[in-house]
C-alpha cells in the first residue's frame, strides 16, 4: 500500500525537473571501508556496516591481560570491569573481532599507547582516592616486550603489559577473510582531561609524535602487513593545534605530524603510519542548537542546518554557523580537500580516515539526508575508512542513510566500487552520487539526496552508458526503516525518476 501511495504521489504532473549528467569516464575508487560504525549492534542491524571500530576513551587504559579498564572522565576515573568481567586474556577484543568478522566486516582495533593500563576492576570511584594510585591501581604498558618471547595467556604477575604481545596474539586469532587494522590509541590530544590520572598534563606535539613512532614500530615488527591508523585526534582544535599544546608555536599540528611520520619512515626504512585518522563532530548549529547528538532538542533551524552541514566537508561557497567558521574569518571550512592537500604536501600516499563522526538527527529525515550525503562525499573524495560513532538500532534516520548504499533493496544490494563524476546539482538543494560496480557487469547506481521540501523529477543522462533496465528505492519520512520501491524509467541515453520531498532515492541501472 505504501509503494502504491508513493507511486500515486510521484505521478503528479509538472514536478520541477532536474537535469543530471553522469560522467562515466571520471572514475575514483570507492573504499569498501567507508560504511562503518563504532561498536555495532550486529544482532539488530545485520550486515549493514562494512567495518567496525573498537574505540573510545575506555580503550586508552584497557588491560588486555585481564580486560580491566579505566573510565577516565567519562565516569569518575574509576577502574572496573565495564569492558569485560571475564579474566580471559583479550576477551573484550576477541569477542568484538569475532562478531565483526562473522558479519564479514573489517575491524579497527585500538592499541593503548598512553603508558599505563588499569590494574584492577575494583570500581569504588576515582582511583586518586588510593595513595600512590599510579603504582597501585595501574600497570606500566610498554610498546615492546624486551625478551621478544610472546606467550598466551600472558604473564599476569610480571607487573607489566606489552602491546606487541597483544598484537602478536591478535594476528594469530584473526580470520584471513577480512582485514584487521590497528589504531594508535584514541584522542590523545584530550588525555589531559579525559585521562588526567595517567596524563595529568596534555601531551605535546613532540610527545605524541615520539609515542606514535615507538608504538607503531613495535606493532609493525609483529604485524608488518597491517595498516596503522593515527593519531585519532579530536576535532578542529585537535588537528590544528593539538588542543593548544604547549609546543604548538603557531604550527599546524597535522603538518608537523605528517612530516614527522614521513621522516620516521625514511629512518625506519618502512612506513609506520599508513592512515591519517581524525575525528569530526560538526560544530554547525541552527536555531542556536548544535546539530550533533541533539534528539528531541532539535528545532526546525537545527534540522535545516544539519541537512546543509555536509557541505563544510567540501563546498568552497558554503559558510556554516559555527565557532570554527567564525575562527577562520567566517570562511568555508572545505575540510576534505584541505586534508587531502596536507597529505599530498607533507606525506604523499598516506590514506585518510574519519573514524568518529555523527551529524545528529538519528531518527529523523534530516539525519538520514545528512548521513547519505556524507557517505557519498566519503566515496567521492577517496577516504579509506569512516565510522559513525553512536549510530544504533533506534537511529532509523541515520541507518536509512547507510541502507541507501549498503542494502537499498532489503536484499543486500550495494552501491558500486567506482565513484563517477556528476554535473547538474545545486548543493543547497540536492546531492547526487553515481557509481559503477566492476564486479556486476558494470551496474550503475545513483543516490539522489533531495534536500528540498518539494517533490522533484530527475532526468539522468549517462553518456557512453546505455541502460536497458532500471529500478529505484526511496527512503523518506514515511519509510525510513525500509525503502519503498518506486517506478524508474529508462530513456535513450539515461533514465528518469520522480522523488518526494526530503528523500533519499537509490536508482539502479543495468546495461
């Protein structure tokens, strides 16, 4: 009934027509790892995500030998068994990894590098209530085991934890069917506040660079083919000044970091950093409310700002309402092109990842539109990996944004692996992303994000590509949980489809 009603709505004459041209000659590979989430609830989302990240503040002081961890500022700086009451060595990471790989997903595993891990699961509030807590409530965590003799289970009586021993064990238990990547801890630029018990002063540029080189060297010694992500730092101030580090001296942190890791490769004779990793929670706001993690606080202006916010990832004409834009003279942020330029300038061939982000509106159409737009941009700009933080089964809007790419027909149909050029869109009104799938006889798939409050007709021209069949699926407010199929027409040299207001349409074309 829903499909019939939707079809009747879309058959109305005189819909505004948008002419789109797809350039099949312009191809950019799309990484399969941009459709990711942190800590997915696999039993409720199915195989919607292609990569899973085990990250967050809890991993910084995670003791893999006993699964003890420290909550940091998230919960009174206490040690406890939140990550696993089991004392089976590595249980927390093993079960996470197995769940991801059982669902055919790659995994990013966080390796603690802060120098100390929790020694107990005693709870009882802030560890600073214990005299000499650093020596009594924590264990020293080392990058490399001096003897080089790894064992499982590890020695829990030696009063030390070795991260290369942890990685060596993970390399033995992982499945060869999907890759496992390693992240150099989590948001170290915030350690001075999130983990003040083990880093009472925030790290400097020099400290975190030396830290990352040391731990990356140890990881590569036991997992030479694994890709290493770093520094996983937080937000605009994180990758500009490392949260106002004392040795910033006006230097751009990522410029300094990338150049240092480039020099470290020359010295080591091998890459130690494979993927530049940042976290990006938009600061854009509307009606005075930030768009991220708002839920019932949303106002109409907040939703409108959320739909436009992905433009700050790329659009040189768009200035968002945020302290970031204000801090650079009310200018466009243009995040992805600028990051890509930094990499090219300082450390060519380094890949790029955003392993934490969230645009809010989890259960709303505005969240769906933003999520679909963001995923399309990640593919267009060649990101290697991306993981939403916080998306869960109740976030039907954000999940719809994922489904438009990874399960648009409810039977596992996916966006292609080559991004194609697109002309004819107006960024404030719509976004269109096109792909080819080289594994499916050149199947062409488009995702159309209609940001306007009016239905529209899209006429798609595909020069050099002659479709013979078409089908389309629409996500909109009445159908966020599952897409409604709708009619698509094959035309000479292209196709057409009509879409409702504020909707995501996945259009599939077959030759």
